[in-house]
């Protein structure tokens, strides 16, 4: 049996431990999900390896990416913590697991993570465009405020 080096707090919730802190809730992966991430790091696809060469060591935008990183009950291909960005590289197997991918994306989005995805073919054939989209992902707002919410188009009192 695997044991976690971190103390287990909270209750097990569908593959994750809910850890309460004074300011917010954190999702910590179970030891089984952490082990799965370790295995996946050793079994990268060629497209994942190609992308990792350009993301590792703060090469892109000067920020750190993690690969095959546990987020809750899931292992995401690449993760940038400072802006809660998940980058997925999907191969042929993802065509067979559409429902799973949709449920995972919904779970991540519901918890504030932004998910962008690319196919293996895009990474291999259009690497520069993929890197540009990843670099832009944290600087662009996925939910821009409406003009009224931003204070535009409203009358100001004199």
C-alpha cells in the first residue's frame, strides 16, 4: 500500500482529499493519483516530450510549468499554478473517452482552472502556434467584463 508523505486531513472525496485551511479549500490528490502521475511522467508521448522541451525550466514566459501533475482526482498533462492553467495534449485515445474528458474539464473549470487543449498533430506540426497560444492563455481574460461592469457606458454623477 502506498502512503502519502503528507498528513491526510479532511475526508476522501472521489479520489481527492479535501483539505480545509483558514483562507480557502485545497484539493490534494490521493496517493494513488500521485503514483499515477509518476508513472505517466515516465511514459510521455512524443508530442508531450516535444512540448515539455519548450515548457520546462521556465523557458516559456519565465514561469514554471509542471508535467503530469495531479489536480484533484485527475492528472493533467501540464500545469501552470500562477494562473491555474491546464494544458492538455490529446492523442488518438482521447477520441474514445470523450465523456471522461468532458467531465474532467467541467470539474477543473468549476474549480477555477482554465483548460486549453491541443492534438498531438498540432504540437508536432504547428509547435510555434501552440507555444504562442499557451503564452497568451494566462495574459488573456477568459471572461472579460462587460462594458457596464467595467464602468463604461454608465453616467457619472456630477
